[in-house]
């Protein structure tokens, strides 16, 4: 033995601490859960690994966009807390979100 620390054999990898796929992708949304729902949902016979990452990133972006606009609406109404009315106002006043979610 060379005595260069407590590694996992000759591979030279670290302590074996598991890293989530969300943190690998730099996201807050659960990539593994979204991927699992895609597979279990029966949307396609085969689902790639990157599909969960992509969908989680899109959902996180949409949520961040809506929350930012809702926070602005709450601040306009001199409130420090976002209530459902602020989310509704944010979606209705944004043309693209209204088209996407309004119907």
C-alpha cells in the first residue's frame, strides 16, 4: 500500500459521498423525481436521462419568473407576503405567461 490516504482502492475517488443529480445540474427542482414521473407517466416508451434535467430546469425557470412577478405585485400593493391574488395578477399582466397559462 502506498499510504496516500483512505481512498477507494486504486481509482483515486473521494470519500464516496453521493451527489444528487439536481446539484450536478445546478438546479433546485428535483431532477430524479421529475425523471421518475416522466417514466411512470407513460408519456413515451423510452425516456432519456437528460429529459428529467431539461424538464426540471424549465419548471424551475417558470416558477422563478412567476415568483419574481408576483413579488413585484405584492410590493406594489405594499405587502411583504405573496398571496394567490398576487400570482394571479402577475400572470394576467404578463402577456406571454397569460398566453401560456390563461388559455
